[in-house]
């Protein structure tokens, strides 16, 4: 690998638990992560905004950024701050709910925080330090664009967690998502050219990741810098990287 490039390993999420969505569905239904630069050129092509892509500030902002697109059509209906209808109903027959709600402690109502396509997300990891930032899809037009998307950032060389869209639907607004809608942008903050390399998630990697994800049940609200130190002190990065390299496609 060139010194001017940085490898980012990625895998599609899947569940190893019984009675959940079959792993092969995500493998087939998910869209490839397309570079935002390519998408913006296509969006602005032959419009009065076509020159915008030549702006160096725009180019700097969208480099090493990839587009996550909705893998399924879904329709969500609320009543009294609770989801009362979720289509298509056939999804439940697969043991998978494409919309997960974060509960409000001590409240009878569901939270407005909506996690979408949790079993259709991605894992990312890097041997070299690099932060990943989740951004709203501001160059694309979708029916839920006006609902705030939860942004975030973490170092993918010091933590392993799944990445999927989350929205703050605090008005409990009914919404529709169409397959192919841009749900979020995934940006890697480095001056090097990012090269994505796919691996297959296995049970060993899933178990290693769960250790970090389940930690919040016994140690809630631990700051990222402390989590990073715990992660590295226990050689989790080396254990994970060894498994990833054995599963590269």
C-alpha cells in the first residue's frame, strides 16, 4: 500500500443470534458505499450548480466521504408517541425490526431517537489512527431530510462498533424511506486517499465487538478517551486486526 493511501477495512453487519435476519439478506440488499465526490458530480451534472464541484472548499469537504443508502422501503406511523404501524409487515417474519427506539428512562412513552437499519449497517476498522465522522446527507434529497440526523465521530483504530443511521424524530412524525435514499455520509478524516477493503464478519469478531458494546451496561457513560485506553491496554486492536486480515475478501 502506498504511503499516500490508507486502508480502511469494512464489513456488513449481520447477526449471529438465532431468530434474527439472515446474514445473506444484508449481503444482497445493501448498496455499495459510493464516494460522495462521484455522487455530487452526478447530482449537479447539467444543472446551474455544476461549477460547485470545482470549488476547492467543496472538494476538501467531500473527499474520503462515502454515501450510505437505505436498503429497504419502510413506512413508520406513530400514535401518542408510539410506533403503531411499521411496513412492510413481512420484515417481522424474518425476526428483524428495521427501526429500533431508544427508551426514555422513567417514561411511559417511546423515545424520539430512532435507530434505522441496525442489521443493515457496517463495521469499520483501521490499522492506523483515523477518525470516522457521520454526517447528514445534505447534497441529497429525501423525504426525511428535515428530521435531524444524529452525527458523531470516533477513532476506528481504537474502537469497533457498528455504524447505521440514527435520527432525532422528537416530533414523532410519520415517515417513509425508499430503497436507495441517501441516509447519511461516512467521512474518514485523513489527508491520505482512503482505500476500502472488505472483510467478512465472523463469530470471533462479533464476540470481540460485543465486549465493547456490552460494557455500557456495567460502566455507563464512559468517555471515548477512556474507552480507547482500555481497548488498547487489552490489545483489542491487535486481536481484531488479526481476525480481520484472516477474513479479507
